[in-house]
C-alpha cells in the first residue's frame, strides 16, 4: 500500500531522514516510535508530501508522489490526523466532515451529510454535528478530525501523535476509535508515544532514531527482546 | 471675532450633499481596493515568483508615493498618454481605489499569514488544491481577523478622499472651499467641514466595533 525507497530529507544542511526504506502492506498497522527529533514525524509527513523529500521515492496505492496532480490524487486516498487536530474553526462539525467529499470527490451534499452522520455515530459524537470545534473538548475534536479524514473513504490513515496534545483522561476515547478502525482492516501508520497501543494494536513496530529505522518487528518481540543498543536505551528511558 | 451661525445653518445642506459624495467615493474605492487587495495580497504570498514580485512592486510603489501625486498622475498625466480627458469622478475612484488596494493587500497578507499553518496542511491533506484551501478555509478565517484593520483603512481613506478636491471634484472639502470663496466664512465653514468628517469617522469606527463583536460571539 505504501512503498518508500531510499528516502532522504534535509532541512537546510541538517539531514533529518537518512535513507529510509519501508513497505506497508494493505490492512497493516505500523506503529512508529522514537525519541523526539528522530525524524519519525517527518517520515510520516513524507507519506503524503506535506514534507517534500530531498530525494527518494514514495508510492502510495500505486501512485508515485511527484507532481501536483499526482500528489492531490494520492492525498484523496490518504487520510491524515494531526497532533493539534487542525479542525476548521469557522465551520460546524458537519461542515468540517463534508467539505472535502463535496469539493474534492464531487459528492452531493445530502450524500456527504449521510456519510458524515454515520461516521459521527462511529466515533460516538452524533449529537455534536452542529457544534463548532472550539466548543468541543480535545478528545472530541480529535474524534471529529478522524471522522473528517475517514469521510474521504481513504485507503490509508496516517496519525501524527494523535494523543500528544490531549489531557490524560481523553487519550483512551481517541485510542479506542483508532483501535476500532484497525480492527475494521484499515491500513494505518501511527506515530505515537502510547506504548500500550503500540503493543496491543500494532502489527509491526518501527523504532526510528537519528533519521534511520534502527529496528522493526512484531511489537511484542521488539518490546521484550530489543536487539539494538539504541532501542534498549530508549526503552530504558520510557518504560 | 464674530461667528456667523446663520452661515453654518445655510451652508449645511450643501455640505451634507458633499459629505454624501465623500461617502460615495470612499465606499466605491474601498470596494475596489478590497478586490484589488485580495488578489494582490494573495499574489504576494504565492509561490509563483513573478506573481509575488509584481505584487511587491505594486504595493511598494503605491505606498511609497503620496496619494496626491497619484491623483495628479491619473488626472493630469494619464490624459497625455491616452490623448483623452479623464472624468474627475473616474479619476478620483481609480486613484483612491488602487491606492487603498495596496494597503488592503498588506492587511490581507498579514491576515492570511496569521492563520495557523495547520489549516493549510489539513486542507491539502484532504486532497484539496491550494486554491480550494485558500477559498474555503484560509480566506474566510482571515476575513474575520482583518475587519478591524479594514475599518481603519476605511476611515483613513474617507479622510484622504479630501485630496480629490484638488482636481475639482465636488466632495465635502471642495464644497467647503467653494462656499468660502463666495462668503469668506473660513472659520464657520472649515469648522463645519471638520465636524462632519468627525461624525462620519466616528460612525464608521462604531460600526466596525459592532461587527467585530458580532463575529467574535459567533
């Protein structure tokens, strides 16, 4: 579903990604962990070209991400959830969710609203359709953001530290929605600090440090028997 | 010193007519300026280099030269190029419109740049183009932010529109001059003129404050 070959990314003269190769299968849930500044968010943001790589190749759902038209087309199939939600504050929840399906997919307003209502039910926010984002709690906003991304019926979902900006008591409601999504067979790439989620929901765990994939494997294995020194060091600091 | 109250009362209807024309040029100019300013402001931050350079030249030139000289350029210099007389009303709104367009462009640019970059990223990540994201997400939010500076621009232009009196266009200031030429009542007429400007600018600033409050509570 996602194919990354020899991906490099530099900001000015600082190299953030130093040659990443990664293949994500359909329906796979890949959890990316690593210290801050390791390049894990940049890697994720290269998967939909919010960050343009310095060199290398990214192919999503058979579309190579180069050129404006290709990138826009691929983005229709790639949902993204941000740390800071990035909901549109001047629109209601329902308008947030239906905007892209109507403007990009050319969907009829009624059809888009029907899908939006179903998605709001799925994330447990049916009663908030007419609310504005600033009226919602962080956890509710993030669930709306997930529904907004899902409304495009994407084939892949990218999560960039989706619970890092939340109060502790709201983390679970967001993780539950993500777990539900994984169980339904969504292909997902998740950058997170939630080790419990990584262990329980992830099919594969990726440890990234200093712009490289240091170690990967089934989460349980990596957590219990990390092979690399840097992985061990990281776990010793956080677990 | 003698103050002729009768002169004030007699001249008042004529001055009010002039004030009406002042409001008219200001409103048309701000409307023109708003359209110019929106496009120039967006062009200024566009990634298409020639477009942003052109926009920078436009704003630099119009903000870096006096409005009075711009009025002269359009009313006296342009006819030489066109080999045709320019209508004073047209000259007045063109000069004021393109001038305020430069200031409004800067207001728009600042208003757009004040929007969190996550908004553009969210729009783009949903598959929307840059233009669609601008139109549906960024500009509507920027509009809210720029209402106060836009109100100030409206007030500034209302006052600056007195400059078009120099090309003989009969707005409030010119009316005042004409009445004084007839009656020699400098004190009475200039005080009246000033008072009418004051009432208009106060009314606009109240209106802007009201709009700002209404948009905030929404």
